[in-house]
């Protein structure tokens, strides 16, 4: 029955994709011979990529003789550079940290400049804070999916307890207190292995505190020990929240992964608030039917910014996945043509909905579960690409937050340890 259901769902997905009709929402006009024949391969680390395969079907309505396929590469980060030099694949997954890494420079030396006007790719649909040039002055990566950080809300519990989703930090504290008084053993939970369960609370707050502060970014990126002081406000926020007794660390420590385990625990239905990332949220819909407790007692849920100030929370937006084109591709013209088709508001929004991720487009069509992020003002929207924080200090802030969350360091100790945390 499971196999039959899977086949039926796949066929339905194909029919829905085809039923959208010929042409993207932007009125795509082919620039190559419609009889062009070749095979285009996209590679990455996903096990499967149904949303992309739906785009393949739509693209083939223009080029029926072009075969497109997605392949997963094992040990992706280690072998992708070799694969590019050999001329295959045609399109590959790429990430901002790759551009910043000298070790990956060869990858982008073999990537097309997607901002080249001759390619006709309209990058204007992408939010400005998500497009950056690589060290060679090229736009080698175009974001396909972005993510953010927040809290999953069990709307059934909130309705039963006559509670509203908190919009400020004081309201968050008040709501958690009421939930605890009402008998909920875990009013708020989150994954707590190799990270901080309060990441969704404190890290956007930290980024907001240094946004636009060039000296702070420079000192943090230089890993100056004194730059640890920039973490104080965020770490004190953790200290305050953990001191209120709303979090059962032992229960959070039992979550083995920040994906399946977090989702399945939330679907048990007794956790009012689960801290998570958009990458975790992307897996919720597929796992509803895998949870016996959820299928027996389904409930509505939604994803919201975690309020960290009296003005609310932040929409911290970071690239989850980008696409780049291999300039050594044997089918370079068609690979670029597919990117010209894909990089549009209509197609990217469609892909985001299919994967339950956040679109990179200026015209953001939020899945209903993300609706609250569409209400965050631009002044409280932070793009990690724009922020300019390097990976090394980013990791130090995360580690400091984990130490204070688990009460293995005080705020002052974590600040003094900046640059040496492991």
C-alpha cells in the first residue's frame, strides 16, 4: 500500500506540474532551438528533489528533447570540484561558505558568471541581501532556497489554553509561564546536541545587535579576544530565559537529531513551542503521516519568529541552497537556458512551496506556515550574506550560546573564552 500511495502521489505531483500550463509566470520565451537534444544533470547532496523534478517537467514543455535529471553525490563537498573539472555535472549545489573558503576556490573558478548580461538571466527577482559577488567579481551562486530560525507553535494547545502567539520577549515569558502552570512539562523545547537549543532566540538577536556596526564585524572576523564582549547582550538573554525554569534540558537532550527527532517529538502533540530552523520545518509535511500520534490527533501548527525584544523578533534570512553552472559543461548553452527559466519569481516561489522552504524572491509568496515572517518589517530583517560575519566568529557565538544555555559557563566566562571555544 505504501508503494502504491507513493506512486499515486508522484503521478499527482507530475500532473499538477504539467497542469500549470506551458510557460512560467514571467512569460518565459525560449532562446534556443526547440528541437535541441541533450541531457542536463544537476548534482547535490539531497537524497531526492521532487520540487526540482517538477521544474524539469515544466522546462521540457519548451524543450521536449532535453532530458534533465538530478543525482545525489556521496561525499558531495569532497568530490564536487573534481567532477566539475571533468565537465560533468552541468549544474551543481553551491553554498555561501564555499565562496568564502579558499579551499573551494577551484569550484568557483569553474563556475559561470550568472550576472553576465549575455546569458539573459534576470537576477532582479532575487532579494538584494541574498546576491553577492565572489572574490573574482562574479555572481557564481544564485539562491534557490533560503531558511530562517523560529518557533513551531502547536495552535491546538494555544487555542485550548486561550493564548496568543507571543510578539514580544515579555509576552514569550508570560506565555511559557502560563503553559507551565497549566501542567505542560515542556512548554518549550529544542535540539540541544552540538548546538544551543535557544539558537532561534539568541542568534538572531545577536545578529541584530551587530548589524551595521562595521567595527564589530571587523573585530569579530579578526577573532580578537576582546570582541567577545559583543556577545554579552545575547548571552544575557539566554541566561535570563534559562533562569526562569521553562526548559527541561534532560528532555531536550533526548532529541537525537535536529530534523526527524525534533519533528516527530513535536507531532506527539504535547509540546506547545518547539524551537527550530526553516530547514527542519521543510520536513514537517512529509512526516505528518509517519507520526501515529499526529494522524490520530492532527493539529494545526505554524512557524513564527522568536520574540527577543520589546519590539519582537528578527527575520534572520540565510541561503540554504544555491545553484551554480559548470562552465566546463558539454551542454553549457542549455544549462544556462534552464537557469534563465528557473530564476524567476514564479518558478522559485513554486519550488519553495513544493519544498516548504523560504523563497529567495523579493515577491515573497510565503507558505501558510511561514506567514508570520512576512509581517516582520524590513528594519528587523537581517541577511547573513549582507551582515558579513565570517564562519569562525559565527561558530564561536554558537558555542558560547551552547555553554551558557547548558550552564557549563557563565556569561563572563564565555565572553573571555571567545576565540578559543571548541
